[in-house]
C-alpha cells in the first residue's frame, strides 16, 4: 500500500530534523575533541562552520533577490515570458532564473501560461 503524501512529507521532515541534529552533535564533538587536543584547531573548525553558515545565508538572500527581480519583470511584461527571455532582460543566466520561476510557481505567485515549441512561458497570477 502506498503511503499518503502527508505521511511522506512527515517522514522527509523527520529525516531532515534527525540529520541536522546529528550534524550539529558531531560538529560539537569534533570541536570539543579539538579543544582538548589543540585550541588553535578548534578555532579553525569554528571559523569554517561560521563561513559555511554565512555562505548558505548569502545564497538564500541571493535567491530571494532573484525571485523579486523575476516577479517584478513578469509584472512589467504584458505577454508571457520564458526563463531565457527573462534572463536576457535581467542580464542573468537562464539557470537561476528558471529556479526562481519554479520557486514562484510553488508559492503560487506565477503560473505557466503556455508552451511554445516545448519551452514553457510564465505569467503572474
């Protein structure tokens, strides 16, 4: 019997929470062990962790910025636009713009208007 969508989502969320908890626990053990052996190594580990956290944070902010630009451009356009067309007008590559469109579709702010020659075109809801 196939599990329901809610059960699968709960299982994925549980797996993500357990994985994050294990990662934090193992990082704490590594820093604790490094402090016992060599404090300089511990500071390097802490700095690496903070650097990774800052890079992930910056990527998230950049994604939100791209989403905002794509949504603004779609609102200005009078006709549906493809990811490549939006990227050209925004001066960006089509890959990140396509990912922004997928995020915006999931959020319900953008809908797929039609498909021309296999290329989906989007418009604001």
